[in-house]
C-alpha cells in the first residue's frame, strides 16, 4: 500500500508509539522497536562478505545488494522501519543430545511446524490496519524474510538485540529463538536506541560448528554452513562436508543450542509452530521412504518445501550414510539405489560406500 509521506506531527507520533507497541503485543509479537533507514554502517561488512563469495549460489544476495542497503528503494516514502520479533521455541532444552542419535533425523526447530512467513505477514497486516485506525492512512509495506531486506541489521539498529558472533540476532531476555518481521512506513515515529553487544570473549558458537563455517566472529562462509547445504544448495553436497553434517537433514541449530544467551529464551504459545508429522522425533529411514506424494502432503504449509523432494532425499541419504549400519538404514538406502534422480543416486551410492568402508574397517 502506498500513500504520500505522512504529515503526522512529531509530538503526535511520539504519543502514538506506546499504543503501537500495545497493538504488537496483542497480536502475539514479543517486542516492537523502531529505527531509521540509514544502513551505511553495514555496507562494508556486506560488501566484504560478497567479495569473498561467502554467499555461494545465493546470487540474489549480490543481485539485490543496493536494495538491501536502501530500504526506501523497496518502498518509496519509507522513513522508518518497525521491527518485530516473535518467539518460536517450544522446548527449553538446550542439549545437543538429539544429534547423537544418528538414526533419528534432526530438523531445525523453526521448520518443524507451519511456515512462519504467512503467519507473521498476516499479523503484520493486522498491525498495519491497527496503526491506520490510530494515525489515519499511511504508506507501508510488510516483509517477513521475503524480499531484499537486511532484517538483522534493522533489528539491531532498532534495539531488538545485537548481531552475535554466529550472525544471529541475540536478545538478553530472549536469546535467539525468534523470528523477525518488518513494517516499512512513512510515519515519523521516534527512533529506539540500539543495544551494545554482549558476546564478550565467548566463542562457543564458532567452536561448535560441525563444518567450521565460521571463519571468524560474525564471518560466516555460507558455502560450508549446513543450513545452506541442506536448504539453499540445489546441487550435490561437497563430499568433504557430508560426514560432518551427521543427521541434520534440514537446517542446523548447533550455534544456537550452544549459545549461553539462549538459557533466557522464552517458550512460544503459538500452536502453529508445534512439530507436525513427528518431525521432531522420526527415524531417517522412515522419512526416506516417503513417496513424493507423502512428502508434498506432509510438508504442505511447511518451510521444508523449500528443499523440494529431490533435495529432501539427497539430505536424508547423507544422514543415512552417517547413521549406524542397521537393517532399516541399509534397506532404506538400497531401495533408492536406482532412483530416477541422478542427484539422489549419487548421494545414496556415497552413503552405501560409507557403510561398506566401516564394515571393512571393522573386519580389519
């Protein structure tokens, strides 16, 4: 929706902000903060990251660089960004234990329930409607990880937290288990103050990364990141990284599970984020036997759809290659040896070789 630049006097805009925050809380957001659109301080980091090709095959990161740095280009008239966060964790457990059961699939917490994009976008629309009732017609546009938006930079500037060494946004009272959303607007609202970082000398997130994707604090080489490898990458997963992926078949939570600040994370009451179809507690072999029809049915409205059925089988094949050589694991892999997809066949063949190599080593 567009409108001419809003003429609301600054004093009225300032009085309006507490009511906007109340609206946000009533809609299920845990926090709302406001920032301006000057992202010039983030340009050097983004440019250096792109120059080192750390974005891998995510060409959209470089193609839309200027749009990311200039929010007003995405929505003309924008002078403020309302940044919101919504908790999504349903478990207070911060243990890495689920990763030790190599026959069980590990799916990142954010993807076990319904896709958050639609839910948060609808809430942002309701927030915009509520603000319009308070302030009159305004120009606005809502975003939920769906456009070239530097959402963590905007959230950091707004004071929702700080970007930690693992590149996640960290909040002293909520850790990092939350989603972000933005409402670009022409309302001249007062700006919130950013918070300082509190990672200190801690390097737990950098040290725990299975594939050593962090080349330094706040320096993530996406080409080695398990989330990138299992979601964004559409081709073959590099062989040297497959063993380190373990049983992680969609995303990775290690750098959040190990983060000390997540002991302050808050549990969500959003039922849409609850795990569906046993995706928090299912064997790799069972998931690997899903037909494409079953996959599409069980991932309807889920972020897992992003990887596609072929990518799903590719990821599971890697997980099965890292699993113990049990009868269900071996039977599952053998059933897909002649799959129509060359990508799937390649990863199944690799997985079966791993079991053969381990069997030979045991005999020796």
